[in-house]
């Protein structure tokens, strides 16, 4: 073979070897780029999935918070204790929501952060169910107590009405007994008397001759009134309408219709429930004026007799 041909063959072989090396290098570069592209594409896909899951978690959180707020609103304003309980539990749920929102606010989340956000959401759902159950139980108890209180108030009201009726019956009975025990008088007569030198009495209506007033009357029988001593108060009312009062002559005060009233004199009698006659003598310690007078008798809070008389 000629030397020139051998040189051409060697050159051709060298070109083939170089081309083969270039092709192998290109294939290696292509493989490297394809591997990196595939890896990058997977990362982008994961990021897109994570971002989608993050947005989905935000949507779930928003819906859960709205639903919880609506459920809690149904119980508000029914009872002060329940409202306080709602505020406490709502604050507790809000803490979970704030932590989740803080995680989601980053926008791009790692797998760990997304898992933590979903875990917080699961806890939020759990405590929401737990608190709603507690609120329902508390509301049931409050409703029961309210019903019991209503029944109790009704019972107390009925008992109070019975007690008032019983009290009124007792008052009526007491009033009947008191009225029934009231002493009665008859034949009330008032006159002036003059004591003669022989000690005998002489009736007179002349003021110049009167030494004493004499009041006579009968106390009727009464088997309701208790036996024993009874004070009979005498009021002598002068022509000017005032009660004649002289403490040194035995005048004083007594209770009548819950007020202090003056009396001219009094007499204590022994009452044995039978009819009895009573005489009261009174020397007022000074001369009487001419005019029309009135005598009134009182005993145990009742006026038991009255009569008018004239002195000339």
C-alpha cells in the first residue's frame, strides 16, 4: 500500500474516534441535563402540591372558624354564667386559630410546618366538639335550674298566699274575739252631787253647789271577756271640747287607737263575766263651768259608753 493512502486511513480513524468521543460527551451532558430537569420538575410539583394544601388548609380553617362562631352565637345572651363560659372557651379556640393562621401566613410551608398546621386544625376540631358538648350540658343544667326556680317561686308564692290567708283568718278571728270581749255599758248617768253635813249625797246640776261628779252605769255580762281586774277610763269633756285634766285629782293618759289619750279619772273593777253596777266619783279640784259636757268610758282599747250632760 502506498504511503499516501496509509496516511489518509489513519486520519479518517482519528476523525471517527474524535466524533465518537464528542457524541459520548454530548450524550453524557444530555443525560445530566435530563436528570436535573426531572429533579427540578419534581420539586416544583411538590411545591405546587404544598401550596395547594396550604390554601386548602386556610379554607378549612376559615370555614371551621365561621361555623364555630355561628354555633357559639346561638347560646349567647341566654344566661350570664353561660356567657362567661362561652367567652372563656371562645378565647381558647381563638388561640388555636391564631397559631394556625401564624403558620399559614408564611405562604410557602415546609412539610413539617404543613403537618403542624393540620395537626393544630385537628386539635381545633377536637376542642370545638368538646366545648360545644360542655356548653350543651351547661345549657341543659341551666334550663333545669331555671325550671326548678320557676316551680320553687310558684310554690313559695302559693305558700305565701296561704300564709297570708291564714294570717288574715287569724286576724279576723282575733278581731272577732277582741270585739266579742269588748265590755258593754248601759244606763250611763252623770250628775253633780253635794255632800251634806251629815255625809249624805244630794244630786245637783248647779255648778255653785257641786262638790263631785257622780257617774253610774251597768257593765253587761260577757263570757268571752276574761275574768279579772279591768281599768275603766273616764274622759270628761268640757264645753270647749277639751278633756278636763288634773293630775293631782287622778288624771293621766292611756292608749286608744295606737295614740296617747288623756283621761280625767279611772276606776279598776273586778270583772267576773256577770253584769255589775259601777259608780265613779270624781272631784276635779276646782269649780266647774256652766255648759254642756260629755262623759266617755273606755276599757281595753274600746270606747264602751258615752253620754252628754249639762251643768248650770
